[in-house]
């Protein structure tokens, strides 16, 4: 029995009933990561965990408040949720040439990534809330603070064994 070739008229794309929420759109997440690295990264560099921490904090004012308080040394370690969309956005950002992975497994903005972040900031009406929150946090969340949280996880994990 011989199969007939597939015709383009046989392929149908139907609209999905629900739109993808803005915070899961790849263009939003890639831009968010560039802003995080530009505003909060030392030398435009961040670890993967730091990117996840800040991205999660941007979900709500309460999350961001807790992270800023921790970074200021007046609050306890915040809850961190790891979002697969951050990893996916990193992959795309690397592919777009906005971010590169360094030998030390940290991520660094390229000149192109810096340019994107600066253009978003200059426009003035894009990602205003995110930029405001990131400016509150700025360089306060050091990699040593991030490592402090990771060490607490290790201790808790060891206690639960």
C-alpha cells in the first residue's frame, strides 16, 4: 500500500484556548535574566542559583522583600523555588549571544546582553516594576550570601538523611 504525500493543506494549526502567561514567555524571561545580571550581578556575572533566587523573588513584592531583608542581614533565608523556565531562558540567551557560560560555571552578560538590558532601562515603560525591584536589591545579594543559603540546604538535607 502506497502512502500519499502530505499536503500543506492537511496541516491545521488551531489556536489554543489559553495564552501563555507573560512570565513564562521566553522573550520575557531572557530579558529578565539580562536585567538581573546587569543590575544585581557583580561584573554582570551571576551563578545559576542566584538567577533562580532573584527570578523567584520577582514573582511578588513579598518574595522580593524577604530576599532584600536577607541580603541586608536582617531577615532569615528566603524560600527559593527553581523554575525550569529560567533554565530554558538561559539556553536561549546563550543561543542569542546575550549570555555566556564561564569556566567557573557562572553566567556572564555579553556586550549584546548589556545592550539589551540598557535599552530596556532607557525606554522607561518596559518592565518598570522588575527594574525597580532589582534596583532595591542591586548588588546586596552577594554570591557568599547565596552560598550561605546553599550551605543551609546541605545541612538540612544531611539532618533529614
